[in-house]
């Protein structure tokens, strides 16, 4: 190759105006043994590009397994349950024997039990409604991350 042609290609290369074929000519020239002494400073640049094309990175990302994700969620749920139990029973005065809320009349006891169970049912339904948001989130996540 002519030295003048190589110098013109180098100028175009450093201006960012070369084509792929012209860059290939430069790589071939600088990887040969016939490099002019004044252009010897550019040889490491092109030899680096040739070497970097040969080196390929063998990388496979480590994705968390589904089993590990479920284990994390089970741990979170257990922790929350533990916190709820601790808050519920922490520092409550113990009930005295005469303060048990006993009823003499079974009809009154039955009505009071129904009231308590209705209140419990209402609170459980509020919790179940809150879980609907979680179910909707899971559906959306599965749709997006197929």
C-alpha cells in the first residue's frame, strides 16, 4: 500500500469519516510487518482492536431462582406475622378471673358472640380487599416480564 494513501486514511479515521472497508485496510496495514517507521506510533491502536475482537467475554448472568424468591417472601411474611403478634400481646394487662365477660343468659351470650364474629369478619374482609392489589400487581408483572 502507498504510504500517502495510508496517511490519508489515518486522517479520515481520526476525523471519524472512514468506512468499514477503509478501517479494515488500516487494520490490515498496521497488523503487517511493513509499517513505516513514522507511523509505528499508531500500530498499538490497531493491534489492540484486532486483539479485542478475538477476546470474547464468556459471561452468563446469575439469575435468582424462583425457589429463592419464594423463600424470601416466606421470610418476609413470617417476620410481619411475628411483629403483629408481638404488638398485639405486648404489655397488655392480664385479665382477672372475674372480668372474663361471662353471661348468665345464653341468648345474650349468643348475640354478643355474633357481634364479635361480625366485627372479626369485617376486619378480615378489609384485609382480603387489600390483597386484591397484590394480586393485580402480580398479574401485571407476569404480563410485562414474560
